[in-house]
C-alpha cells in the first residue's frame, strides 16, 4: 500500500509538481495539497492531478496556532502519514510539529545549517558562498534545524551572481532530491539513529547503505 502524503505549498508549487509527476499514484498517494495562500499556483497543480486542496489563510483564524490546528485536523482527516513542506513559507506552531513528530519533511534551498530562514539563496550570494546546495530534512520546532535526510551541493562559480541561473540550478536539484527523499521514506529506508537523534540513516543514500 502506498504512503499517504499531504503537501503544503505557499507559491509556485514546482516541488509539489515534481512529487505529483514522479511519485503520485505509485510509491505514494498525494491525498491533499494545502496552502496558506488561496492564490498559490501549487493548489492548481494539485487540482489538475485530481487531488483535494484546501486553503488556510492565517487571517481567517484568531491566531496562528488555531490556523495550524485546523490545517492539522484536515491533514489527519485525509489519513496522511507524511507531511511535505514544498515551499511552505510560514513557521508551523510547536503543536502542529508535535502532532506529526518525525513525519514532516521540508526542502530548503541551501546547505543547512548555512543560510536558514527566508531568502536563503540571496543570503548565500550576499555572503559570497562558492558552494551552494539543497537540503531535505525532517522538521523540528526550530527554523530549518531538523535532522538532515539528503543534501546535494553545487559549485557557484559557473553561475557567478546570476540569481536566476542559481535559482534554476537549485530547482533542478530540488525536483530530484525531494521526490527521492519521499520515495526513500515511503520504502521504509529512512530512520533516525536511536543513539544519535540528529543522524538520519538512509539506506541506499548517496553514501550507500550506511
Ligand atoms: C523552493 O526553492 C524551496 O526550497 C523554497 O521555496 C521554493 C519553493 O518553490 N523553500 C524555502 O525557502 C523554505 N525555507 P516551489 O513553490 O516552486 O516549489
């Protein structure tokens, strides 16, 4: 039986599309695409794939915790076993994180722990980084601080400070790395080392079976 996955988006949703294209209906079933923004293109991508969608604007609730609780209820009602943050640009409440502890993954456009938070690519360019990359990690209660599942780096030199070219390169990596991490989780090949909770053991990961 395939893993039931809810995807949360805030904007374009190209990472959501990559998951829909490469995994949906096979290794996993995307059971819902949710957003904090009604105009997020990711919602349309979900609808086009015949997936349920829902919008949870923060302004529609008394506070962020109430919004997150409503979103968590919806995700649970779908029977989702994994929550994928695919360009979801808000910090989730500690209660939300605890409800899905160890079952939320995020894709971030930097080699964490460098350049956490918003505008990661711009932060890296401003810093003058010569190597950049993408991280897929479990989400904990901090900002982009959870245990790392997969990372991939690239040299910045050929792209210099051309932000559009760097963004394109980042997306190209993300669209492979995020579906790969989700497929590995669906296959039961990802677990946290019980003796060392920051360390994620990935069978068949880049370094082989470690
Ligand atoms: C992606 O590059 C993702 O890494 C980034 O937002 C973009 C969303 O693109 N996420 C973050 O910066 C989270 N801190 P998409 O909407 O086309 O998938």
